[in-house]
C-alpha cells in the first residue's frame, strides 16, 4: 500500500516528494523514490526497525549516554524517538531542513511534540551547527544522506571541524554513510583527517549503510573482552544487538586478536 503526498516546494529549484508506504505492519518514509528513508513498526513506534539506526547507538560501547545531543536530519524521527524513550537524561535538538518532513514525522510517525528534552527545528543543519557554542554537545548525529550523497555543506572540512569544536572531551560524531558511494573513502578520509584518525566504521547488517564514529579523544584501544562485557550489559539494558556491533567493528577497523585500535 502506497500513499503519495502532494509535491512540497522548498526554497531551492528542486522539489521534495514525500511518499508513505505500509506493508506487514511497517510504515515507511520515502523521498520520491523506492529507497526507504525511515521505517516504523506501527505496533511499536519507538523500535529501531532499520539496522543503521540501531548502529548509531553503537557509540554507547565507548561513551556514556549523552547529556546534549544534536541530530541533523529527521526523516521519520526513528533516532529521535528512540533516544527520547530510552535516554531520559539526554536533551535533544533535531534540525531538519524541510518543515514538511517534520509535519509528516509528527502526523504519520508519532514523533513527540517538543518538551524539555526534545526540540525540533526547521533550519539548515550546517548553519545551525555554526551557531552552537564550542564544547556544547556530547553526541552529534549527521543523518542527512540522500540519493545523491551527503549535501555539500555537510561534507566539508569546515563542517567536520566545526563538529569537533562543538563536542565536549568525551564527545562523538556519528555520520550515516553509504558503503557503495563512490565518495565513501573521500568522506572517511576527510572525517579521519579532522579527528586525527580517531575514527571507527560500523557496517550495518542491512543494506549498505556504514556509521562512521569520530571521537574527540582516543579510546585507549579497548580490549575485545572489555567491549564484549560492556556489550552484554548494554544489550540487556537497551535491547539492541551490541554484541553484533562488537563483532562487526572487526570488519573495517585496525585491530589484533586482543584489541581494537582507536
């Protein structure tokens, strides 16, 4: 079943078309194509249906839950909803370029209204970031990947350096990437250069998403046994597959049989 919205105009010459589909109890958000931008189980709206959205919280293997979190790119609101439900001490600011996307997230995907822990803003993500004071964030999530890649203002050395400057000492930047993108290596090299090679790649087991984590400071190359023990506790607490995250970190990052190098 597919429901097509009207065509929404925006400030650029292009248009955004928002499509909503439903099948087997899953509601999906599409931006004018077959690719799924967001998915929600109607019977459990805060469940992270898409694997990449669960991988975003692989950051918890290394740092404590954030006090202040910035999410650039809303989609159907899956990441924002999960954090709002499961991270009660986290204050979120979500920046979405298109007001129509916010309206659909709230009307069709059960995104909560703003409160003391959630603020959703219709604005340009890069411009908003530049207005944040230094060292004001613990976790920045950049989930603004489209069919043509990352929007150019969100894929520059200046932008990633601004992210680094706005993170506290234990802060983490998470960037949603597409592994088959011809610019994938370019994006990773750029992030790595800005963060002095403090980068980890976590591939999602669904489709080709890869989450790049960039750390404000090194993580003392944790032992696999330590990561496995933390993963077990986190999995019991949050219900996400942290054990698989640990295994998958070995696929794309420097390591030996005892440690993950970061």
